[in-house]
C-alpha cells in the first residue's frame, strides 16, 4: 500500500526492539569496564563494542527521524 510508511514503521519498531534487547548486555559491559579500568589498559575490546553500540543507536535514530520526516513530506 504505502511502502515508505511501512518501511519507516518497520525500521523504527525492529530497531527499537534490537536496542532494548541489547541494553542489558551493554550495561554489564560498561560496569565491567568501570570495575576493571586499571587492568584493562591494553584490552579495549570490551569498550569498543559499547562504542559501536552507541554509534549504531545514533545512526538508527537519525535514519528513523529522516524516514518520519520524509513520510510526512510525501504523504501529507
């Protein structure tokens, strides 16, 4: 029917559920990195995943906003 609208809604809903499902594990990684910040000087693998999760969440938010604005521009 209105493919762009369904694409926008699907992207937002699926992305939201993915972010919520990963939230607990990222909180645990941040807590682990804070506890072991002295011993993790050379090992930044735990913090890299958290940074990439934040970057992904930001990109998801920006794309979601763009799709909503674009949908309003086309359909309203």
